[in-house]
């Protein structure tokens, strides 16, 4: 959003991404400012996960630049970006299944060297998710889906990110847990972490977000404040299931 | 973790025992299935040549040979298996009786009938052409040197009896069953390991014991068998209480956690001391075995890092063993075809480590970007390419082609010379290197690098997302694996005195992999047990093991063992104790919670359970 005069924390400048010859992201421009909560909406295969992977450097764009805090990081590896404050909670959580919860959390802090800071962050995570503390030595693959979501968020927070990328955090959770999950996301956000969230649950995502984008076959078709998107007629028709009458 | 987490106190409810079933109330399909399995196994064992091949090796003088043992374990085991009843907690079980004996007997008789059928067929048809063991000798042994009718009847009867005995074991009390088991296992153990025990007892000056035990032509005498069984039975009977006590103590220590680490360290120290002292007394045969176990242990520890920790299925691991062996050979032998600096062994070792690390980088770099199956296939190719390069005419000015490199001198440390004709010295060298390798593996497993390896093993892309530089970390696994393999290679050269391309067949890779898998992937004690059991007892690709008689069937047994382990115990012989315990503790906690024994977080948990499934969709 051009009226913002701060430097964006994370930025896409005319990004194009291909898988082989297939054009996935088309001239995408995004900007996330410090402390914001933004969400990316879009249908299946519209390129949402690809956007996150490109931001984190797991996929290299064909043209355009990824800018982190004013620095062009397009050709920097993932580890470089993680070290500078980006982390992702991947789609489907993807814990290290045969490792314990504790080992999963420690791996989240893989690049950190400050033992004391890590310990206090872990305490902070236990406060947020008391369940995680109880299950510390359990193999993470045997946790319930809801517990896995908590560990996945905890693991990401262990790197003390400035911006947290979340790929469909409420996928596969019971409705009650979805609610809790969004509350937790707000809590993390309240701690000053910028959040970039990909969600199918557009209604809920927009109700907590500051801004949002809508991606359609790799192109950004809508870019507005969350409040404006919530009442956008086209969006309501296609994503928010207006027939249901919210 | 509260006071309720005392797994030892947990006692399942006694199962209800129903009266036994009627003798003929059988699950006939099951009986027929086991009978067919038994019959085909016995026919397979006979036609694979074990009966004839192992006949000269006696278990009990004049009565019973290893050949027959290879056959008759089948009806006994199957009789035991068919009569087994799996009792789940809370379900009723039946009293054991005639019903079980009948099913065991029938299964045994059906199995034995397999051999009766074989006698009939061998008598009537000549299939010697595809089946080498379709011979008169086999037939003679099958008929016990009588006519075919005698043989046919005998096998059905033997099967019947053994099957019934196997099933009858279930009628004994658990204590009795244990006693019988110990007696039989002791007799078999002492008999089968005759060469090893003779060698061992000679070293300790206890020849009179082996003189008493074994007959002049090998095998136990009838008297010694009886004495042995009685002694084993007595020891088992009176020793029982003490074993239980020790076990409780160990388990109690295990729960403490800290005590366990101490116990582990103590065990390592005692084990290490024993290993230093033992070879002084043992003879050549035993020391040779121990030396081979050590060489393969080094290899297996290296592969364990690559496969077990980092999850990279490297099927061409032998390449690094070859690189290590050849480097040491070239650097130390006066006969190296291209260039022979004739360095002392330990200098060569240092260079070898460097070369191996480089080889790890060079082979690793191209394959590391692949994943899963593709990587496995490519490493398989690389393993063969390296061997073919050593074999090639093109490089023979340096590596000697098929002639290899000979005349490799012993490793001379001034005060101590390591050479193949003195297996004890090889063993000490390999022991020292293994100690280093174990320590390094142990430290690495707990390091940041080890964590990263495990993360990559679990999920490579997520590991990358955590900021792990997956390419570098995987390369490091290759390099560490290569260096450990080069230790083995350097010792191998000095021990054997010559290296040939034919020493580095793919089979070596496969066998090392089996050692790692059977022992327990990613688990150091498991790998040690795997190396001792497989290499020590069965033997390496070209190295004989304790069961020299079985050399011919080594690969068969390896294969069978691998399949068996994958089906029944995929976590290996020595599963990761720490994880298992934690899991069980957790299960226990859940059980306790269900029975309302843990009350602190009860309310919280209940609240959560309460609103989960019932709450409607948020709007
Ligand atoms: N590694 C890959 N190689 C080739 N094509 C890929 C790869 N990953 C994704 N794609 C394709 O790129 C397109 C966008 O995928 P992406 O995962 O970004 O979709 P998405 O918007 O996250 O969808 P969903 O909501 O279903 O998760 C899809 O058509 C997908 O098939
Ligand atoms: Mg997606």
C-alpha cells in the first residue's frame, strides 16, 4: 500500500515463478509491514503455497525480487532468510514425526546460538500451549492433529521470527479448534510478530487481518484492507459463500 | 510425570480362563495353512542341500547331525506356533490341553509328510538336472539308509511327534517352559559353537572340559549331552530369582534416567576391559573372528550415520571402503604399480582419511541433490563404477587392474606390529579404531549436526524451511561415513596384505546395510549387536563366521533374517531404548488418566474434550 511510508518488512517486486515451463506466479507485488497481520486468499492451485515458498527461498523466482527489510534476498538461500527473521508453518504442519516434541522445538531454533534466549522462548511457548509442555517427550507423529498444530506453531516461534508465514493453519482442525487457533494467531500477532497467512477460511481470516490479497491463477486480482474485502461483492460471491448468508 | 508413572507397578487384570476346547474342535483352515508352510519349508531346506551338506557335522555323536537339525526344527517350531493363542487384555483365553496337542501334531505330521512326498518323488523321478540335491545321497539320508517305505512312514511319525511336543510346551507352566528352553538352547549352543569354545577353553587352559564335552570326531557325546542339560537346568532353576532381582533393579534405574546413563557408561567400560583382556586368552580362530567383526563394525557405524541418521540410502557404500583400502595399499606397499612412497601405516592412515573425505565430497556432491529411490539407484551405480575403475586396464598402471596391489606390509607402530598372521594384533588395532568411531558417532548423534541429519531424514523440505543447509549437512554425512569406511579400509589392507577389485563387490554394501538394519538403524548399540551377530556368527561376504558350516547358506540366512526382521521387528534387534521408554511412559500416563489416577489436569482435559466435537461452526 503506497500510502505507508515505512519500509516493508517483506516485499515481492514483480515476481514471476515457474515450475519447469509452467507459469505459476504472474507479476506479483506484495508488501508486508512490521507488525501487520495480512492474509492471502485464493482457490486451489492458485499459487498460494508457491508464494510462501518463494518468500522463504525454497523456490527461486524467474524474474523479480524478494526484498527483506530493504535488502534484496532473491538469490539468498532459505537459511539466510530464516536467520533474518522469516519462518514458515508449513501446509499440513509437517512435524518431524519420529522426533520428540522437544526435538522439534529445538530444530525450530536451529540457527540460533543464544541458549538463554532459546530457553526463555521455550517457556513462553509452554505458557501459550500448556499441552505442548505435557507432551514434551512424546514422538510428535503420535500427537493429535490439534496438538501437532500447536507444536508446528511453537517450532516456528522458536526461531523468534519477525514475520511468520502460515500455510492454511486451520486445515483439518475441528471447528472449535479453528476458533482457538485463530485466537492463538492473534496472540502471536499481539506480541509484535508480523503474520502472513494463507487461508481457505476467508471469512475468519479477514475478520482478524489488517489487509488481504486475492490470488487467481497466479495473479493478484484484489488488494485491499480486510474490511473492504469482507464486503467486496465479487469476493463474497466466490469465496465467502454468500448464498449461505453470513 | 507424577508418582503414577511407575510402569513396573502396572499389572494387567488376570485374563479369564475358559475350559479347554474339545480335541477335534480345530480351525482346520489354519492347521492346513501351517501344515503347508511346514511341508514346503522342509522340502526347501532339503533341496537347498542343508541336509546333506551339514550331515558330516555332528551335534550329538552318532545320533544327530546338524543336517537333521536344519530339518527337524520346522515341525517343532510350527507345532508351537499353531498352538499359540494370542490373548488380548480383557479377553478370555482357553485352558491348554488335548486340543493344542492335536493341532500341533497334525501340523507336524503334515510338515513331515512333505518329506515323505519328497521321498516318493525322488524314488520315482529323476530331476537331478535342475535340482543338484536331487541325489541318492539325499535320498539315503531321508530314508535313514533303509527302504523308501520306512522313510515315508518315519517322517510322518517324526513330524507328528515333534509337532505334538512343540504344542505340548504350552501345557507346561511358564517356569517349566523356560527351564526346557534353557536346556535345549544350551545343548545346541555348546554343540554348534564347538570350534569356538574349544579355542576359547584352550586359551584358558581348560582343555579337560572340552575333552569331556566333545567326541573325537566332533559333536557332543551322549553322556556329555545329558550332563550339560542337567547342569543347565540346575543353573537355570537356582539362578532364576537372581536374574529377576537384577532385572527389577535395572528397570528401576531406567526410570530414574540419570542412573541409566551411569549404568550404560559402566557397561561400556566393563565391556571394553573385557575386550582388551579376552584376546590374550583366546586363540587364532576367535581373534580372527573378532577382527572381522571389528572391520565390519567400523563400516556399519559409518553407514549408520548415512542411512540411520541422515536417511540417505547409500547402496554404494563399499566405494569408500575400496578407496580407503587402495589408498593405504598404494602408500605402503613396495609393489604399488604406479607410485610407491612406502609410507609407514599410520602416516598412510592420515592421508587415507583425507582421500576418503575427498571421495565423500566428490561422490556425494552429484548424488546429494537427488532424493529417495533415485539417490539409492545412483549410489548403487557409483559403487560399481568405482570398483570397475580399480579393475580397468586404463587405470591399471596405478591400481594394478585385476592383479590388484600385493605385498602390503604390516602396520608397524614400533612397539607393536599389526599383521594378518597375528589376528590378535589386528583385533587390538580395530578395537582402538572402533572405540574412536563409536565415540565420534555418539557425539555426532547428539550434536547440532546430528539433529539436522535426523530432521532431513524425517522431512527434507521442512528441514530446509527451518534454515538447515540441507546440501551441506547431507554432504557432511557422506564425508563422515566415508572417513569411517576408510578406517576399515586401512586396517583391511594391512591385515590381508593385498587388495583386489573383487574384494569390493556390491555384496559388501548390501551386507553392511543388513547389519545396520538388523541391528537397528540410527542406534549405536544396535549396530554393534548387528555386527557381532551377523559378521561374528554368520560371517562377512568372504570372511567365515562362527557357523562355518553354514557359509554356503550365509546369503540365504541373511535374506531370511532380513525379511523376518522387516516383518516382525522393523526397529531392529536393539530398538532405541530411550524412545521406547518414553512412549511407554506416555501410554501409561494415558491409562492412568483413564482410570482417574492422575487428577491435576483432569478438569482442564475434560473441558477440552467437552467442547471439541459438539461445538458448531463459527460464523
Ligand atoms: N514442485 C512442483 N512442481 C511442479 N508443479 C508444482 C509444484 N508445486 C506446485 N505445483 C503446481 O503449481 C500450482 C500452484 O500450486 P500451489 O501449491 O502454490 O497451490 P495452492 O494455491 O497452495 O493450492 P492449495 O490451496 O490447494 O494448497 C499447482 O497447479 C501445482 O500443481
Ligand atoms: Mg497450498
